[in-house]
C-alpha cells in the first residue's frame, strides 16, 4: 500500500475484530436469537464492540438491541479466538453470562428470540455450539461436590 500523497510504502495492518456474545439465563434456559443476516441460523445474542466502548457496555447494548432485555452481567465466561469462528472475518469474542427478567423479543439483527433448554437447542451459527457445550459443562462441574 502506498501513501496517496508521497508514494511512500505503508504497512497495512489487519487486526481481528473484537466482539461479545452473551449467554442470557432466563426461566431455566438460555436466550437465543435467530439471525436476520448472514450467516443465518440461531445464535447467542452479541455483536461487534464499538470504538470507545468497553466489552461490558457492548454486551449490555447488544443484549438489549437483539432481545429487548435489560440484562445484568454476572461474570465474564471465556474468550474465543479461532480465526475460523466467524466466516466473515477473524473475530475474537468475549463471552459473558447474564441474567434477565421478562420475555425476549427480537430486535436489531434478530428476526426471532426464544428461550431454549440444553436438550432442545437448535443448530447454531458460528462456534456457538462449542461455547454452549463449554458453558453447560462448566455448570455440571460446578454442581459436583
């Protein structure tokens, strides 16, 4: 890449994009959204972190935009960084566990929002099946003495 003014060679840096995903615990299950845009399918609520925004604020915003729920973040769960986790870009997602009251309603990038139990999860987009497998495993391990 060259500078358009002086022609000096410039390095072009391409960095992974930060995202958040939120596991919203509600009525004994978790909230998933059906995506309105590619890649289609069911997914955890989440999205890109805006410039100048903390991960926590991004998680609260994305949860509200996609599910209509005001969530309370309980804790940061894990970070997922496989370059192939999102077919559109290399993203790094920090996953939060949250709680909420009320019922989800689809908004923003979602065309549907529902509560699912572990035993009736639909096919999931991105690496969300792995994220939820890790989440359910961690809950089982925490419940064992």
